C-alpha cells in the first residue's frame, strides 16, 4: 500500500496565490502562516512554473501535485502524450517505467485496465495521488521495479497486453545516453519475456537514435513515429508486434507548431526505391522539411510527393517554380543566390546586418560561417549555405509562411 500524500487547505491556497511569484524571492520571505507546509509549497510552485509550457492543462489543475524538477524535465509533454493516445488502444496496458505518469495516464483512457509501475517511492506517491484525484478507476499504481513486476506478471484471462516502456537515458554518472543497450531497462535483454507475456511493445526512445540500427536490433517494429514540437524533434515511438519480422515498417512523422499539425508518412521501402529529381537552376521557392521529416530520412519521398527538385542529392533542400503551401516545413521565396568569392560576398552581403543562417551539406558550421560573413543573427532575411552543381553557394530568401526559425547544421 502506497502511503497517501495529504495537503492541507492552507498550503493549497498558498500555492495558488503565489504561483506566479519568483521562487527565490518567495523562499527568502517564507510564510507567516504556520499551517503552510512551506518547503512543499515552494517545490510545487517551482515545478509548476517549469512545467507550464510542457503540461499546461495539468498546471492549471490545482488538484494535482508535481514531482521535483528533474522528473518534469524527463516527462513527456501533454501534446505528445495525447498524440500517443490517439494511436493506441486495447485491453491491458502495463507501463513498466511510469515516472510522473503523463504518458501512462493519457494512454489509460484507451485501455480497459492500466498498470503504472514505478520504482521510486516519492514519484510513486505523486503518481498515486494524481490518479486518485483524476478518478481513474481503471488504473492501478504499483511501487515496484518494472523488471521484478514483469517476472511475476500474468495477464488476467490471457487478455491482450501492451507493454509501454520509456527506458531511462542517463548513465550512472548522470550523463545522457542514446543507444538501446545503454538505457535502463535494456530492451534488447527483456524483449523475449515481454513478448512471452504480451502481444505488443511500445518504446519511447531518444530522437538521436539511428533508425536503421534500431530496425536491425528490433525486427518486430511495424511502425516508427517521429514526434517534433515547434520543429524540435522530441522522441521516437516504436510499435513492436509479437511474431512479426517486418522489413518495411511505416514511418509516421508529426510536427506540432503553434499554428497547426504537420503530419507526413511513408513506408521504408518507398523511400529506398525512389530517385530524386535534382534542380538544374536556383529560382522560385525553397523548401526545408521539418525536423521530424529530416530525422525520418524520407528525403526522396518528401521531394517526389510534393513534386519538388532537390538542390543536391545530399543537401535535403528543395526547389519549385510554384508555391506548395501545404508543405510540412519552412517555405521561402528565393531572392538571390551567389558564390563565396570575396567580390560576390562584398556585393551581396552587408556586414553587420542580421540574417537567419542555415547550413546544409556545407563544409563550415553555422557559427563559423557567420563569423566569416561578419553578420548578426536574426532579422527577416534568410541565408542558406549549401551545395548546388558541385559548388558552394549562399541562397538569399524571404519567408513565405510563419514558421519557427529552427536552424540545423
């Protein structure tokens, strides 16, 4: 039995009244009310402020409580959790690495029974408290190591079971790790027992993972979902099915912007079997796929699907004479293009002015090139440094639609 967290009304009121205050100043002032659990209140205010962008609905719900900030940093965002819940449903869900429980709680709405397993006692108390506050009668919170729970687990009536895992991606020294066999638990070591006791495994993985290596390591993957928020790639979701050896998984990308959703999908073999059309001139409109598509490797598919020409086989920038307004990424109108000779740079680039610089398939890093050009970051002008027709060049553009200025080298 997990001991219950109790919050008195005075503490709850203090948190609500000071939710916008500077935490450091508040900590120095203290509370004049002896009934306020001041350390707890400060911790809650700090965690809520850090979670405001990631978990807006939960932050607005003062019936819920939050763990310490590290668990907030490691948790999923609401927007990605909702996306995952739109993909999955079934009889039994077992989240072996529940943590703060954002994913597990959203997924529980689509399953008849959900087990949330968490080995850290304090985190488990927070999770149990929130499940109770949300009146999730189909959810059971269990304080136990996920592997120990798995060893003893037997599904009721041999029902359909989905295992969800978000392996810890920090080493013993606290450093971030990426590879599957560096994470805890090591999915490669427990995959067989998971498939003995369930039908489906869902893995939340680092966006830095190599997709080809991932598919070789886990041939049961039938779907790969690459999720980005505001053009920042956040996570890879791998759907694995028992007794399946799929060599042609579906690749699903989603970028959530403040304006809209940008979905794009294809099959692995579809990308391998295509030939891109290379641009024979630089004019019209320039297209840069969003970060989820860039991670997916669907470089030929995105160009051919939208009838675009690649600037270069390895550049992953695209051109068309007509505007493709529904393109999932940034779209620009080309103003000019030129080489990097001193004469051309002197004529075309104004030193000290602001440009948004991006490098693609270019021998210099963005910051190094910025110093060479003697330009500042920002403004309304966009420069793409890339390769075309075996020459290094800069393409000057203006933006066609309102997207974020995420730059990737």
